C-alpha cells in the first residue's frame, strides 16, 4: 500500500458519485501551500463505474439497478482489465440490497469483490469508499500470498495459521485474505498488545508504549486496556476499520541527519535502511541516530548483538568529521552526535504528546514502556522531558512485537450505524431497543467464531459512538444500560475537548461490539531473560549533557530479580541497549523487567552541585 504496488482496482458506486473518492473532504494537508501535492486515489478515473440506483438514508429503496444496467456494468468492468472490484453504493449500510445485486452480477467474472456493507457498514460515504477501495487494492495480493503460505505449511499435515489485525487481535487466515484492510497496521499493534501484557506482569497497566526501531517510532497510550479507534489514515488515505490508537513518526535508529535550507539540523524521516545502514556498520556514509549514540558512548562497540557484531567507532568519527566539513560547520563529532539525539528526542516527545496530552491525558499518571531495538537508549530522557515518573524495559525488548502477536486474543469487530437520540426521560425504552440491536451484533460474532471452528464462548465488549446533536464527530464510550451512560459521555467530552454541554441532546451514531476469545498460546505467559553468572563489572566514558561521566556497563543476563543500582549505567543485551542517566535508579522486577525511576534525592544533590 505504501509503495502503490497493489492490484488494478475498479470502483462501482452510485451514478454521480464516481469522483467522491478523489474529491474527499477537501481538507488541505498544508493550508498555505499553493503547490501542495494531493494524495492520488487508489482507483484511477477510468476504472470508476456508476450504476443507476438509490437507497435513502433510512434504508428505503428509491430505485433498484435494472437488469440492463447491471449487464452493461459487468461488460465495462470486464473490459477494463480490473483485477479487483470495490463496491460502495450510497447508504448501503442502511440497506445492502442493491450492493448484493451488483455482487451477484459481477461474481461470474471470477475476480475478488469487496463490498462496503460487509467491510464497513457505517455512515460517511467518503471514508467508507476509501476503506473498501483499500481492501480491494490489497485483496488479490494478500489472498495469493496467504493461501500459498497455508498450502506450503500444511503440506502433509493439518496446520492452522492466524494473522494479526490492526485492532490488536488475531483472526483466521481466510478472513485476513478476504479483508486485508484489517491488517494494515498489524505489526505495531502486536507491540502494543505485548506492552500491555508485560506491563501488567511488572505491576503497571497505565502505560505509554514507545517502540523505536530502525526507521520509525510507534507510540500508544494504554489506560489499563487497549484503546481502539476507527479514525485513522494510512499512506494519507482514511481507513475506518478498528485499529489500536497508534501514532507513528519517522524517527528511528537509522534516521539520517541533514542540514535544511535554513541551516537547522534535522533528523529523519529518511533512513539509511539495512543497506547501506549506519556508518558504524561499515558501509554508510551519512550520520544516523545509531552512529550518534555510539559516539556518545551509549552504544558499546564490543557488546552490540551480544558481541556477535562489532561497531566501527573510528570509522564513525572519521565520517562524522568529513560530513561536518562538507556542511561548513564548526562542531566536533561529539557535538553533532549530541545534537542528533536532542533533535530525534524532540520528534518522539511530540509524538507522545499527541497520544497523551492532546487526548486529555496527563503523562505523569503513566509509565513509559520502552521496546524496539533503539527505544531504551532514549527512554529516560523522554520520560524526564514529559515528567513521566517511570521507565519500564521488558525482557528482550527487540522481540516484543512478536511476543504480542503470540499472546493476542482472537478478535472480531462488528458495527452498525443507527442514529438514535438519547435522553434521561426515555432512556429505559431506548436502552431496550439498543440492547436488542447489540444482541444482534453479538449473535453475528458468535456465528462467525463457530463458522471458523473456534472453540469457547467469546467475550463481548459493546460500545457506542456518541456526540452532541449537530456535531460532526463522535466519541466512543463503553455501553451500559443506565442513564449514567450520558454522564460517561459528558466526562469523556470534557477530557478530550475541555468542555461539556450537559443540557444538550446526545445522539448515538454507531453501535459496536468487540468480540475476543483467548487463544491457546496464552499459556506461554510472560518470558524472562535467561540468567547467567555475574561477570566482572566494566566501566566506560559516556556523555550526558555534554559531560563525560564514568559509567558502569552491565550485562542484563547477569542481573537477578531485586537488583538495584543508581545511574549512570549502560545495560547491554542481545536485542537492545538501555541507558540509565545520572539521577535515575535501576531495579529489576520479579517479572524480569527493568524498572528505572527518578531518584529524587540524587536529583536534588545534582542540582546543588550544578549551582
């Protein structure tokens, strides 16, 4: 999807609405840029086909597509050479009758069909059309790949494959092959699930997950549970399927430094990638975040990947000096390295603010759970900048996303748009009607689990999208059959937007049901770092705030539960390196996680010394 290498996709919609997928919402990504480049739709103009039909907003049928119109549509789609078709008719979420008629007509073509009333039975025509177009664009490739994988792995024996979804749960392979749009952010979702699981095992459930890899950083907020949203963009296109609330920025260990036109130092989003990689790997020629951490002493050349690969410190310093000369700068390599770390930290700090402060949450009420290959190098400085009191580094932080996928529930999400006004006076009667509709969604969920062969009874979490009457967007609130639901919404609105209107009418827009069923791999439980005998401690010079400090270097495999020490420290392991700055205390929890907290007394002493 990012590289625009999907299938040749056709779009069938209500006549007159063929260009809605390109017109969109007329939102400008850069308000004052007269030369801004718009995101091109996935479906080219010549592959958009209109059919004369009309469903009214209340679901009544104003006009059905005629047999002649459907035959002509099939001929045009066949002649277009389309490899996949997205079908999105106006108001089909209220009544799918006409969409089903189009499906029956096009089915003999033998190409994948994506229907909006199955993919996203919700209002907002542009977002629904964009989502079903993404699904159709990915479907042929995903079907071919996943079914081929199933065939090869199942040769001679019964093998059941699961696929991770963006919503934080797994699904059956065939479901993912049919609805691949639900998997577009599955990798980052695995990390968030793993963060919640290991955060709980360490005794902390209110978390900001911080996943910093080679090219990007993913952050998410966890209020004791997974927070799911249906308002997201991927590659600049709206995708309104349930996904974890993850914010991504182009900042990672391989992010490249550059000097912009105004003479300011910038880092990312461009990355060195695996080839040529950072300078210290032996081939790169441009400074990266990884190189900066090496020059500052935070990455240990001899301990990288458990000592299997030695980083080239001298080459890094020489290439930094040469790059500085080309830019006509007067910095030393170490000064450039410190600047790179400050800039990338500022980028990630802004991302954490997006999922916390801008959503009405106080970072001081959360712990920062850091994972990914590069996260623990920067976590304490980020926590200090945001007044987050604690950093948690789980065992094997470079493998947490894989672990998260392994322990994920089997998840299915169902929704239905039905605008209903709420009031305290008539709440009981309205609640009964809404309860019946939610029960219908629950029955749909149980039927799908049974059809896919899952055993056990899924847990159902109903919720509703609420808004004040006349608003354009909604807030999701857990459903309960009590007038207190209105108070829940007012409180959520106050936290998110800073105000509430208790006397204003509240409207339910969309009903939702999230079904989850634990899978057998939950028996894996938590995992811990393998222990080995304590080695002779070593020390190194590491730069903190421009000062070179004698710093202890510890191997994580030698640290037992209950171990405690004060910074500055460097903790090395196979998949990551953890930096504990001065003024912070490191301890090892019974779960195997590293807990790093501000040492108040040490901080006061350091402040007095600096004065």
